[in-house]
């Protein structure tokens, strides 16, 4: 296991803001020094467009970009040619919905769950509008989890794609993706995994899961904003149509409209690449691997269990997911409106998120208009939990913030 | 105005309008114009209803429906009481004064704003200014073509 005090020293934001208890890691994370340094190093020492292959700087920048791809591949146990860089999880799901929709016909079905984030719902709504496909929802059990027998039952002869978060962003439960892939593949169904909330907090091995696609964002993984990853099994990825056409992805083209594309995965990365994002993400992955994803998962679970044990002692706290498998805690306090409670916590420098967390269809299941979500990252401490719980216990004073 | 000096008074006015909002309805009233105000960054989701008399240029009634936090709910409730029976010009004057106060962007007439003065400190919570002004922005939109 690691020493969290050493970890904290690696994060300039945490060092400079010791008064802030940052518990909004499911929204975005702070960045370690090595990520900031890697980006500065790029801009100070070898910045060039990797497509300008006429001078040695571009060789260096291309090496850095492709090196980052290799790091991502190794991190999730994929091959480099199965890794596409893009702008983030949302772009990844939109790309997959658009591109895979070309293989769908009227009456085909996509299976989601009620716990999905907007970015894994709305792109499919668009496909539904355009292709007259059906969208089905795998029912959640009483606790809010997806059980394998529910998946089996939800599948119809028309189901073509199952798209699910590996860890849901409000309830924080781990979904048995490996089990789901086993079932799905018996029916020739493609499985897409939204890894936004799983990749930063646990070891993910795409070969072991056997998923067909997995997408995630760099900024939730202690890397920069604006960079994301699509993993796709090469044999399927290679059959997809690029959505964005342009420079850096074509082989040649003529005035008659003939064109050829370069190889997968670069054919999906038209335009000047996000070099800074890839380099920063690569540095973040190096950093996380030096700590160990299993250690991170274990530690965040300890924080979670400690927080739950303390929160349960406060009268009036309603926790929606006390058995969550990860560092996400969703709660309310008495009948205080979630947003008022979050503002109250903010007045104690505790940063949490209130609202529907982009999972608007889950709120019916939770029977709540809105909730507050606290989510842990590797630099959070037991002391952070104490400060958070202390502020929460004073929730009744939530209007005081307006009199100061 | 003395209420500004007494936190307990401010608290009780806000809570009173939050728990027992004035002019709040559970279904769409007939004979009103309406505007849907849902914030892009939070849960606030309200319909503002206006009944306006073009001959006298007067606001006959204001109602609202929806869900939101304490600040948004209480501010719309107080706003409805402030604006009923006001002419268009009077209403705009109140709205402008209120926005100056809520956004801390200019001077305002305390007396004109009556109970709405309880939100004089809301600007210190920058993320909540949207909540405190959501109703005023809605009614302004409805009134501007009158």
C-alpha cells in the first residue's frame, strides 16, 4: 500500500490548497506534477505537428504521441492498433453510436440500463430517431445493481448492442462486464463499456473482460481535459467508418471524389492530433502504474467504508448506495434540497456535486429530485472524510452561508 | 431597512417562502402566458406564469410551478408578491434593482425591493446567483414584448 501523504505531495493543487477538501473526483481530478511537467516539457522542448514529418522535431513529437498510445494499450492490456485517441468519453460514445448505427436496421435493439450517464443514453436516442431502432433498459435490482440474469432476460432476438458503464456514476456499483460479455457474445451482441468511472479507480483488462469496445476520458484519470480513448477489438474497429474526415487520416484523394484511408487507428484521428493531451495522459498512466491500480482500489474502498460508518451516525442522512463498490457516495440530508446542501458543504471548503449527475432517468429509481455526490480520489485522506462529515453534520445551518 | 441586520429574520423569511411558497401552483393555470426556466447547471426547473392586462399595462397575476432549491423557490415566491398589480414600467424598475443587488453590479433601492432584500448577500455565493435570478429572468422575458 502507499502513503497518502506522499501522494498528496505529488499534486500541486492539493499542496497549494490545503484548506480544500476535494471530493468531486467523479467529475474531474486534480493533476500530479508529472503530468504538468510532461506537458511543459513538450511545449518547451519538442513541440511540432507530428504530421510535419520534414524535420526531426516532428519525429520526436510523433514518438511521444505514439508512445502515449502504447502506454494506454499496455494499461488496459490491449494492442496499440486498438487504441484511438479522441476528446473524451462522450465523443467516444457518440462516435460508436454513429459509426455502429450504419450496421443497424429498423427494429434492431440497443440495451442500456436506467443507471447510465447522459452520454451513454442520448447518442443512442439520436440513432433511434434516425434508424427507428428500439432502446431497451436492463432492469436494476432493488439496490440498483445490474444482475446477469436480468441481462439474459432483457436480450431479445433483435438485440445488437449492449452499452453499459462498468461503474455507474451515481451509485458506484461495479457491473459484471465479463459475465455480460459472455452472455452477449453467445447471441452475437456487441458490448460497449463506458469506463469513465472505472478506469481511474481499478485495474481494467479488456482481454479478460472480452468487451468489444471501451471508452474513457483522460481528465478523470488525473490526466488533461480534452483527451479520451476508444478501445476497440481490432477486427471490429477496423470495419468502422470514420465520422470525421480530413487531414492526417487519408492516404490520397482526387477531384473525382476517390480517396483512400490510412490504417486503423490513425484513420479515426483526423486533423491535428491532441499531442498535449496524449502526452499528459501517458504521464498520468505512468504515475498510476507506479502506485498500482489494485492499491488505489483498495485504498479508495477504505475511505468509502470509513465515510459510510461516520455518515450513518448522523441523524437524517440518507445514503442511496452504502454498499457501493467504489469511492462514490450519493446522499441527501433531511429534506434539505441537494443543491442547498452542496452549497453548505462548499462553505466549509468541501467540494461535492449536487444534482442529477447527468443520470436523469435514474432519479425515478432513487425517488429523489436530486442528490449530493461525494467521490474519492487517490489524494483524499481520512482527515478529509472527517472534515466532510463534520460539515455535513451541521447541515441544518445551511442558510448561514447567506448571512456571512 | 432593518431585516438585513438580523440573520434570524432573513432566515425565517427565506424559509417561510420556501416552505410555504406564495402563488405556487401544481398544474398549469388557464389564461396565463408561460415560460419554462430550467437551469443548465442545476436542478432548478420552473414554469413562470403571467397574466397581463394590455389596456392598463398592468400585471394582473404571477404564478409559478416546479422544483428548485431554497434560494430559487423563495426568490420566485417573493418576486410574485412584488410584481402583482405593478405596471410594466414599475415591474422593470423592480427587476433591474433586484438584479443589481443579486449580481452586485450597481446601486439599488432597498425600499423598492421589500422582502427581496433577504437576497442581498447572495452574490457572495457566485454559483447561486443563477438561482436567485431565475424567476426575474423569466418574467423579464415574458414582459419584454408588452
